[in-house]
C-alpha cells in the first residue's frame, strides 16, 4: 500500500538554527499539504500545493517559514531561524485532488524540538 | 466551514463495540463527513467518510442521520490498539480541500 514518506522522523535543534523537513507524497497525488500540530491540539494547515503551485499559505509564518514543491512531486518545508514556539509535529498529507471526495493520507510526521 | 462537536473522552471495553458520536448541525448538502484517528505520536489515519448514506469498510461503520446533523462512528469489536484520538471533520468542497481538525474524542479501550 502506497504511503506518504517524511524525513527526518525526529529533529532536535537550537533556537536560531535552520531546519528542513522533507515529504514524498503518494505517487500521482497532485495536492500536497503541510500541517503543524502542537501538543494536545489538532493539526492546522500551514501550506497547500496543487502540483508545484501554492494554493493556500495564509497560515504560514512567512517571515521564517518557506515551502517549495519545485517539480510538483516531493516537497520541503524550511524554518529559519527556528524559535522555541516552533516545537511541534509537522505533518505532510497528500490527495489526488483538493476535492472533498478525495481522501487525504498523512505521513508519520516529523517531531521538532527547539531548545 | 461546518463545526463539529465531539465528547472529549470515552471508554470502551475490549471486544465490545465503540460508538463515537459527532454533531454537525450546520452541515450543508455538499459537505462530507470524514473520520480520522491519531494514535499517540503517529500521523492521522483515515478511517471512513460519507455524504448521506451509511458506509462500512474493513475498519469501521459510519452511520449518518437522515437530517445529516449528526453521525456515529462504530468500531465493531474494539481492541487495545484502537486507543487513539478520533476526529470527526466536515469537509467543504471548493474550500481548497484542507481539513479543519477540532479537539477530537480520546477513546480509551480497556482490557
């Protein structure tokens, strides 16, 4: 069964350092999502791609976060510089399209700890 | 987006059916009900979704009331591995497809 891949699974960094997370969606899925989940809360969307284009980044803190999906396949989410409040689980999900009939499938996530 | 209301927590005995309710009284005609669960420290796992009719798959059954204002997720024979946070999400078509998660229901399956 095809799965969404993410790496690394865990990342510990010091504040002011740069970090990057990678996501490889299910093959053929045009829509890719990055969510952030703070401990004890549900995931919240950071950015959404349709192929290589950003369709929603309204909740992405653009002063320090960036995301790209250059060839419309895998994607990278970067934080520079990291802050203590960025400690969270970063989840990637993908779906065939953005239609509400197409199921989103999630990867295992990257747990970020900022010291 | 339609808001959902779920109990904060529920217990269930191992081997018994777990019935998880969800209220979505403001749901519109083209909005689907999705259920995901999240086992500790893992990514959310898709369970099932539906529009009007009841749905069943290998994991669970979804019962949607005729007026669509509420639904129930049924795990027919709960096991300890079903202990997780269960999220009921109403998904709007044309809203970029993002999922809006609430607090969910923490289901504890007990031996």
